[in-house]
């Protein structure tokens, strides 16, 4: 619990009281305000007078002010239960995208930025980065193309791509498909999943409706013993939102055309130019090397899974022949079965030790220890006190949302850091994947961790909640210098986003092995705790093999972490395991 002096945030959180009409009105207002700033700069500054202070600084300040509202205006489409509000938010995003395209292709501003860059002023590193980035962005946004039909075509493509993106995501958010099955057909699926499914009426009397939302989809693919059911579910899920197919095809074609208009051979070369890899060849060489290293191990694991499938089929129906094939709808089922057979681990039993709120408290405690933070949940009357409207419900967009004020701990000065929102359950019209949204990246940050899985895995939760660190800890002078990265929930370069996205679960889990929060709803013994560690490593082994590559030494090294702690004395006072003397810090992915 945070000291009482930390319980009164100096900055009120934003309120979520928009209506469809207010969203559009506010969007037009901030666009017009920003356009006036740009017009003033263009009218009052000549190329000879152009400096960072006269051109880039007012542009950056305007962008900072605009971001206080613009992110939230476009946010409603991902979370609101009101379809009209979601539609208005989508329209607001379209208006802002059109304005962004217009701004990025203003030749008068580009000429001033180019003149300021040419002067070679001595600037601090962040300001220099902003100046260079803005100049390059103008070129990448079409001003490197001579004025005329080709530039006009490029602008047309940019606007159409914006429309496609908004429509594509809207279709995914609004998707509400599903299939009807009897309980017998869903044999093996956990009862807590079945009990939450909609019961059929009329022609579907006696059946249950399985949606394609993660809480229904993944447990079915993982536990349903009927392979035909798993096949139907997998194929139907992979074919949902068919209306997005032509949109996707059009986007691919338009992106390629836009890249070629800019002088690039393809879209990939254009996109990766400012990343660490720099060229598609670097990426392809890296992936080719991974493939050559992984192929033999992957084929060996595939044979083991096929053997397991053959044994399973024979045990269920000796008359059924095995066709020596391993399908996509087989994998979650037999991967889970392999884990249970090799390590004697029961997923359902382990899940009982990780109730949602206990897991959240445990993860936040680890983040507090690692990053010098304090998280204080805001509930009840405390919400009323900090809301600018006096109504606590106004500081959230849904009554399931949890709000935390975030502070530096006493060692870091006890300063206010920002707000964290957790929106963890699926609902109709809500963005369907786990994600972070940065709601107010300037001033004091507001950061949302949003999931749609009532049975989200612990490592997924760790990765998403772990992603709040760069977002809340970002302190920059010129937000516009990192504008392309805000949708990821951070204000840091994309390369850093990927680093934070991939690595937190590794070092968080390492710390959890030492100092786990003991709020389980059952008494956990050291043997089960070790099993939890093995489960975590094994699950990430599978992820590594499929997504980024697996070195067996990573698994053995990960097990070493738990060998350092499992069976050691557990100190009730500190809720930590006693470390072995001179025990090294070991990260699970170290070779």
C-alpha cells in the first residue's frame, strides 16, 4: 500500500463522457486549431528566418497539445459498448488521418523545415532528432515526388489506405460469429467455459453457442477431444470477416504502388529503412539462418507430436486409421497433451493458483520492485474525488475497468507518474486482441492495458501489463519526434517497443521465481511452484519455436533459475525465497 501522501494525484484523469456529436465537434475543433498554427508559421516565417525555435518548436508544441485529446477521440471505437459512439470515433479517426496527410504534404512547411536543417544550428540531441526526422518524414510522405500527377496519386493512395485501415479494424471489432455444438460434441472442454456459453433455443435447442472470442476459442482447440469439432472451429475462425479479404488485397497493392512512387523497389524496403535491420536482405538472411537452425529440431518435435496423435487415436477408436498427418487444429490439443505427459502438469490445477486479481497484484508488486514504482488502485468514493465532473464513473469507459494511480516510490522521490487502466474482459464491439493504448502521451501519461480474454495466459498478461513501463516512463520534450510509435502504447522508437515487447516476461518471470506474490486461493507447495516454472518455460519454448526460434540451451538455462530457488526456505516476512549464496541472475533466454 502506498503512503497516504501519494493518494491525491496532482493531475486529474481524463473523463470519458463523449457523445457521437461531441466526438466529431471536438475533432474538427482540434484540427482547425492545429491548421491555424501551421498557417501562422507558414505566413510569418521566411526561409531565411527559419530556425528550430521558429518552425519546429511551435509545430511540436501544437502536436503535444493535440495529442491530449486526439488519442482518446479515436479510442472509443476500440472499447465503447455504444455502436453509434464507435462509429463516430471511427469517423473522428478518419478526419484526423486526412488532416495528418494534408499536413505531411504541405510544401510551405517542408521548405521551412529544410531551411532550418540547412542552417546547422547547434541543438540538443532530442531536438536535432526531431528536426532530422521531420525533414525525412515530409519526403517519405510524398514531398520527395515532384509536384504533379504522381504526387496527387500518392496523396490519393494515402487517404484510401487510411480508409481501408479503419474499415478493416472496424470489421474485426464488430465480428460476432460463432458455431452451435452439443455438450457431447464439446467433450473435454472445461466446465467453466461451457457454463459461460449461450444456450440455444428453437432449432438450436440443447446446443451451446461457441464464439470466436479467445475465451471460447482457445480452450476448445486445447481441450475438445473431437477432432472434427476442432477442425470446424479452426476453419470457421480463420474464415471470419471475409469482407476484409478484398480490403487486404487492395492495401497490399496500394502500398506497393506508393513505395514505388517514392522510389523504393517495394513496400518492405520503404518500411524497414529506418529500423535497425535497415534492409529486407538483412531480415531475410536472419530468417533464413533461423530456419536452417530450427528445421531439424522442429521436424523432430513434429514427429513426436504425430506419434502422440497416433497413440491417442488408437486409444479412442482402434478401428480408426491414422493418416500420418498433423493439422493446425491438432496443435493446441496435442501440445497440451505432450506437456501433461512429459512433465505431469495439469493446466487446470495450475490455473486455480492464478485467479485474476491475485495475479494482477502479484505482477504489479514485481514491477514495483523492479522499477521503483507504486500502484494505487482508485475505487469507490476516491474516483468521485479525483473526477473533474465529481462522478467517479466518468473516469472510465466501462464499469469493468480498473484504474490505478502510479507513483515513484520513496527512493525515487514519490513523484506522480501517471494512470494505468486495466480493461481485461471481452464484450461486444471491443477490440479483440490484447494491446496497450496510450491515452494521453503528453503531460503525465495515461496508459491502458486492454485484453479480451477472461482466461488470458499469465505470460500474455505479463507482456501486456509489462508494456506499460516504457509508456509511463517516457519523458520527452518533443512528442512529435516519436509520433509513429504512439499506437503501440509507448513514446519510444519502434525498435525499443519490440525489445520491451519480447523481453519483459523473461526478466519478470526470473524475479517472480525469487519473490512471488503469495495470494493464491490454495496453499502452494514448492513442488507445484516448480511445475509452474516448468510450464512457463515449456509454453515459451513452443512460442519460440513457432515465432522466433528455439535453442534447447534456453530451456535448460531457464530450468536452472527454478533450480536456484525451488526447495529453498520461503521467508514469510518478505514473501521471498531465500537465494542461494552468490546465486547469479539468469535470464530465461540466455544461451
